């Protein structure tokens, strides 16, 4: 199984597009790690489905909604594997 590691910045409003892209690809599993200021969070995927998320103390859907509301540029790192 090959893994793809990516890193970069996500501009305002682009996180929703990235989540939609990863969710639409049923064969991907892994995580997307996001950093804004001093807060770090992750969204985990399994076979194209979001299965968990953490942002600071928030978890699950609350964490994802909080990440989607961020207005600053977000630093991201991901490790995605085709399954």
C-alpha cells in the first residue's frame, strides 16, 4: 500500500472543498492534520468516510464545524493511503 504525504496552507473557505474531495474518493484512508495559531486538530478518514475529528477540546462533528469556521490560513499535513 502506498501512502501520500502532503503539506501546505489552506486558504479561507477551501477546507470544505478539500473535505468533500477526500470524502468523494471512497478508497482513501488516513488523516488531515490542521494547525491554526497554537491549536492543532485532525480529521480521520476510512475508505472515504470521515470517522472522527478533534480540534482543541472539541471532537466529532463539533470539531469539524469549528474547523470550517476558521477565517485564518490553516497549515495542513496529511497522510492518505489508498485502501
